[in-house]
C-alpha cells in the first residue's frame, strides 16, 4: 500500500484491529495488473484471455508438484490474509489487478506468469531489433533441432540440448565466424512440444550483425553452427537432421520472422494455446489441459515429467561480454523471470480483502469476476459485487 493511506472499515468488515495491511514487498509477491489503453473490443478479449489463464492456473494447482505454482495467485503476505484491489484508468481504459499476491515466476508451467514474462521479453527483443536495424545492421534467425523418439526422457533431451548449445558457441570456428559476419550478439530461445514421437525440443537463435549480412553468408555460418550442434549431440547419444528440419536459416526483419515477433505472438496466444493443435504436437499447457479435462493418467504423468525437467531451466538466454545486446539497446541489467512476474505496476489501491473474503473468491473461482466488475463499473462496481455476495471488504482511502 502506498504511504499516506489508511483503511476505513465499513459496517460488515472485520474489526479495525484486524484491518492493518502489511505492504512489505518480499520475494515473489506482486501485483497482477493488465496494461491500459485498449479499445473496448480489445479490453473484452483481454478480460476473456485473463479469465482463461486464471481458470487454468486454478485447475493446475490441483495436480502440480511445484509448491510455488500451487501458491501463485492464491497466497498473500499482508496482515489481512487477502490482497489489495487496484484500479487504474477510467472508462474503457480502466484496468484492475491485485497487489500482494504470491507469483511463481514460472515461464514453463504457469499460464499467468508465462504470459507476463513473454510480454516483457517481447518488448525487450523489439527494442533490440529496432536498435540493430535502424543502425544499418541485420539479423538472422536460426533454428536447430534434434532427433527424438517416444522412449527418450525429457531430462535427457534437455541435458543434450544444453550441451549442444555450449558446443555451438565454443571453439575457434565460432570466434572466426563472429568476426567474419561482424556479430553484435545473439539471443537463444528454447521451445518444447510433445507428439507421437515423444518430447520435441529445439532452439531459435536470433543473431544480430553490424552490417547487412547476405543470406548466403548467414546460411554458411548457420551450417557451421549446425555441425558443432550435431557433434555435441552425438557425444550425448543424440543426432540431428540436416535436410529434414535439422537446421533452418533465414534473415529476420523488424516486422516478420524474428524473435521479438515470436515472443509477442507467444504473449498473445499463451492464453489459448492449450486449445490449439499443430503438426508439431501439443504444448505442455495443452497436455495438462487435456489431462485435467479427461483425467488421462498418461497426460498427467507427462505434465509431472515436464514440471520436474523444466524446473530451473531458462527459456531465453542472451550473449554476454563484448556481444552484450542488452547493453547495445540500452536495456540495462536483465531481470529474471521471477522479477518480471512480480514487478509492481501502477494503480490506485481501493479495496483490501480480508482472508475469509479472499478464500471465498478463490473457492468460487470468482477472482477474475471481481476484476471484471472493477473494470466495467469502477470501485462502485467492485463494492457492489462483494456486497451482493455478503463478502466483507475494507475500502482504502487517502489521508
């Protein structure tokens, strides 16, 4: 809660002695506020997507093996035992969110945190691309894949992928290729799906160059990257195709086929990717969605495998040292996934929710309904939503 604010109990709230709000900011505790400035149609879509994310996270809590994910969006750290409702903007631009909630910061297993992290990464990558291209540079997008079958364990595939990538960015040839193309730096992203041949892991690499590098040169460098990738895979008992999607090299632009767009798309589609199918297989969120809907033990086992194998793994990695793209684009120090997920956003704190009220909202899956009410009808709408259900709350008023 901002300095200089006080809680004013109403007739059906808890006693004043229990109304003190602890506004410490500790670890993974944060606000959940959506960006403002949307049209009415886009606001409706945003609210619908927020609802899908929230419902899926609520369902995943029942089957997750990760305690932080179980607590994400449910537990708080203030004296009331419930979060603070925040509202920002007016009319069609009004947005609402909760302050003081636990966030897990999982880019792999949490639909809510993953969407927020993806949006943050997309913004950073867009800034990198603008900086490179406006300065006369260029970028190539390289995809590296590996062979797999249903008998492979995900943890083994991931270990091989990490080792293979280390092989790609090591050695004399890599140093020479950086000089040959005038490399500014790179960004690597890991993507995963599951299909009839088991888990499929691959990497997308955005390589930025000081000048306009021709496609032919980018492909030559990409082929040598693939050769080192394959050799490292073979040392771990895996292989890669060359002419069947093992490596793909394209020139990237600000508008098409770049990692900034990839993350923008990911941020936009994370809310409903679990409902889509593709030839590449199902996403991890698609797997757990199917498992929760059907009770299929195999799907739920796959989800458990995914949670355990992806824990602590990075989705996005930047080059460092003299090839620091973040420094080039003026981005500053990199935030962790957890820091992005827990980042405080601006908004007026209007209602404090005591523990019994918050527990009732969680149990009835009404947490997003309250946010919708606040966005559609302001503070009065939020109060009416709680009052009609007989739920106590404490308005927050500035001194």
